């Protein structure tokens, strides 16, 4: 009995094995026949295969692609249309939404391929395909735009529901349109795509490149739309957020700026000069080194805008009864205090260093290497010639030593005088525009020259005393350059920034 049961179990297992093997073989044969028919464009054969095997509609091939996916990617238009007819029936309409392993639907493939007829057929059968994203959350219209198919992009854009193009979807589509230079949208389509909102956000977030590219596409949004938050137009928004590139572009683009944009006011009654007088966003100021340079930047910006608006703007009052100058003073009161403290601390620490160098170099001038001749009082190395015990005459190195000492002393003295001038300043707003920055530039530059000359004097003195012993002279000379290098690394970038911000051309100059 047990033996019979064992034989029966074995027989069932064998039958199941061969049945599965036969089924897999049939599936493989069907798949090969289907793919062969699709790639060769035999749409009738494809239709017959599906009619003989209705369950094959949901069959997937390599990478999870359906027969329709394969037909579209292979560019077989007639086969694809036949498959849409088969799978687009009411009973099988959900099959059109099937995705491959990368999340692509049939419409995703059609959008990428630019196959307009296929896209229209698919949308006619099932409009939901327009709103199904791929694996990277990109809608078909975005895929068409990314692939550079302008006609397909316009068609899909018209068919896609507007709420699906709000937020990030609209921004990404707009970005792709700009990248691919697809500028054929009319103003209504342009606005509905989120272009106005994207432009304002680009200006506020400090990405002027995006804002400028959008404005190049459709300049009408500059005049016809304002930010709903504060009723400011594009130019006023650029002024408020210190976006120099955007403001310069708009000013260069339209010569009517003083009579068109200039006369607009925000909801608080602020004109352009009031807006420029307000404190810049913290995110902008944080990119500028030191409170003094921040205040200088604010002063320059206020003067720049003042130069392009009508003169009566200076006396015009906002809804709070304040003129632009009064707004500037009120908004920058704390920054002025911080700038004064920063400038004083910088000047005090630099004065100490300069005074120390003066003390050292003044003493060195009267304690020269080799000492003085007891009979004449002149330095011994002043006119000494080479002898058998020396490699060369020390006269030239000695003269270099004296010159370096003098340069270091004079430069340090100039530096201290400049820093004293900073410490005794009245620290008015206007002083931070040119007077104090110029003194700081001269002071830091003189201090750098003084330190460099002091190191040269030290190295030359060492050379004179060691009489050509290069094994010790060279390492010490190299180490002597370390303080100079450190000073350059720490102060030179700041010095360049200070010089640039003080002497740069105005952004509206000559326009």
C-alpha cells in the first residue's frame, strides 16, 4: 500500500514537472514569435498571436516591457496602433497603464520617441496616462521636453491637467523648456506653467541665471505681474533681494525703466528707493566678509538705485511717513554699530602689530650685523671687501639689509598712521563708503610690505653672519617665508574683496 502511494506521488511529480516544462516552452516560443513579429513590423501576425492567446496581453518581456512597449521603442507604428486597439478595449484598458521595471508606461515611451500618432491614440483610449509619472517622477510632457520633441511637448502640455503642472512639475518643465530653447508657449501658457512664480522664486533664492533665462523667453511678465506677497514687480524684487545680475539685465534691456518700473509702489507705499533702503536679506549679507563691508555694500546699492530714479524719490514718503534716507538709517542702525566695532577691533590689532615692527626695525637699524668700527663709528660691513676667509664681499648683502630694514620701518609707520586714522574716525554712514575702506586697504597693504621686508632683512643678516654656510642658510630662509605666506593666505582674499567692493564700477553705470 505504501509502495503504491509512493509510485503515485512520484508519477504526479513527474507529470507536474513535464507540464511546467511544456508550459515554459510554449511561453518561450510565444515570446520569440511575438518579438519577431513586432521587430519585423508584421502587425497582422501580432494580432493573430493575441487572438489565439488572449492572456498574452499582460505578458512581459525583457526589463518588464509589454508587447506595446516593445513596439513603440522599436518604432513600429502600425504594430503599436494595432496593439493599442487590442489592449484599449474596455475590458483591457488597465493594461495600457502597465509599467516596465523603470516605471515607464506606453505613453512615456511615445513621449520620448516623439511618436505623435501613438501618443494621440493612447490618450484617446485613456487620458489618465498623461498624469502617470515614470520611475523618476517625471510626467510624459517632461519626458517629451527633455528629449527635445517640441510638437509633442506642446501637445502633451495642452492635454495635461493644469493642477499636475503646479509646484515642482511646472518648475522642472520650465527648466527643460529653457534648456532645450523651446520658447513657443504663448503668455497664458507661459504663466500657467508656473513661469511667473518660478521667476520670483529664482530672484528671492539667489539664482539669477534661471530668472534671466525665463525673462529672456517672455519679457511681458516683467511688466504685467507682481509678487502677491508684497505687490512688487520683477525689478523691485531684484532690488529688494540685491540681485545685481537680474537688475542689470532688466535695466540694460529696457531704457524705459525710470518711467515705467520706477513709478510702481508696493503695498506699503515704498518706491524703488525705499525698497533699496531696506536691510538686505541675511542670506545675502552672510556672503560678505565683515560688518564694515556689509554696510559698504548696502550704501553702494542705495546710491546705485538713487542714480537711476527721479530725484523727487528722495523726498517721497511711504505709508509710514518715512523718506528713503530715514528708512535706510532705521534699517541699518544695528549694522552701523557692528561695523564700527569690527573696524575698531581690526585697526587696534593691526596697530599693535605695526607698532611692534616699528620698535624692532628701529632698534635693528642701530645694531647692524658685524657692529660698527671703533675708530670711525661706521658699520664694519659698509666698505669691507672679500678676503680669503669669505666667499664674497658682504657689502652688497649689507646694503640689501639696510634697505629692507628701512622699507619695513617706513611701511609699518604708514600702516600705523592709517589705522590711527581709522580709530579717530567719526564713523558716519558715508565714511564706510570710501574713506574707511581706503584707509584699511592702505593699512593692510603697508603691513604686508613691512612684514615681508622684515623677513628679507632677517634672512640677509643671517647670510652675512654665517658667511656662505648654505646648509643652514637655505632652511632658515625657507622657514622665514612661512609668516609671509600665512599672512597672504589669511588676509589677501579679504584685501581683494575689500579693493573690489571699494573701486568696482556701478552696475548701472554707462547704461
